[in-house]
């Protein structure tokens, strides 16, 4: 799917860009540790009848007026560049790419943008460019797919992660800027801590003219996780992601923010409405897709 959905955030011109076709996954595969009764209750909460969830591949574009920014660079063979072209923007026009974590669907396309600088959290750089910690990043990722991929595929996935940390980052080093989370990267934009999906994973908060959007990246993959902050099958640290997601939801509500998810159905924009006081199950929150 080649697609671009434009919208404004304050004075920023933004767009959701598709990086490839969505796919369907059975709910039980997305949330393998949740029993059928809980899944049924969650489906009822959201008036869902299907037993599958749509998984999209989306990248957020921001034009601040002075910089053209992408949050992540998509897959190596994805459709991000073609979707960007629907906005009449060429890959060479991208000034900045913010890197949220080192999974291949977020960094595979880094080298497609010849004039971009790359902003990466210092902690992520340290993990990926040190051999022992890079191996730990591989070890926290590959077991998630054991039983779903062949041994040959698992080995290829491990090699791809090794290649990113050992070779790609080294090759791009002169164009990389390292920052602390919580530091303003570009006016109104900052990384915020969001560990749990991976140890190098961060979210991005964007604010312009009093309007805020929180790009939750891979932390929340389905609206279920707003009312029921479960971990999904793809999260390396299930207990940590549950706490992270509660914090992200609190941040979204406190800032009356929109949210954008890398794996929501396109165009991947949503709004939360708090109907009652936030409680442990977050039952007072309703979800609205924005198009």
C-alpha cells in the first residue's frame, strides 16, 4: 500500500506514511498470554466481532517549517519513499531522521535518505555499538520468533541486527547526532523513555502551538492495550512494557494529546477521551480513530 495522509499539528505539517501493506494477525497470537475470557471481554469493550487484528506499517513525517523530519526510516524494501513521493517530497529532501529503536522495520531504510542527519539516543548507540550489549539486543529479540520462523530465518534475523549495530551505524557515524532522552531535538520534539518493547526503545513527543502528539512507536499495538495494558507477543520485557504503557497513557491524557502508532491500521492516528477517573484498569477511557 502506497499512501500518505496529511494533517496539521499546530504549525507543523505532518503526514502518516504507509511503508507497506497491512496484515492480519489472530488476537491470540498477538496476546498469547491472555486467556480467552479476557480477550472476549476486551472484544466486547471495543465492539469487535473479528478474531484478528490489523497490523500496519507506518512512519510519521513532520515539516516544522525549517526541517523535514521522519520518525524512523522504515523497512529496507518498504514503500516509504514511494509514499513520501505522494506528498511531492523526494528522499533527498529529508533533513532529519529520529531513530526510536533498532528493529529492522524501523532502521532498514536508513540509507535511502542521502542528505539526512540521524538523531539517536545515547543509550541506544552505546547498546548497539558495543559487542556484548549488541549480542544482548539480539538475544532479547530472536527468541520471540522461535517456533514462528525456521532456524535459517532466525539466523538471518540475528545477522541483520548484527549488521545494523556493527556496520550500518559505523558507516553513518559522521551523520549521527547522539542525544539524551528528554532533550529537545528540534523545536517542540523530544525522545521520551519507553522501555519494554526493547531495551533501546523510545517514544517521541511532538508539540506545536499548544497541540501535542505522542508517537508511541511499538509500545501499544492495539487499542486493547489502553484499557488493558497487556504485553504483546513481540515485547521483549512484558512486565516493563505494561508499566511503560500506563505511563504513556497518563502522558497522553495529561497533554490532551493525539497518538500515533507505528503498527496501527493506516493512517494510525487516534485520540483518547477520559470519561472517568483513570483507575487500575483504565476503564474510563474511550478510543477514537482519527482520519
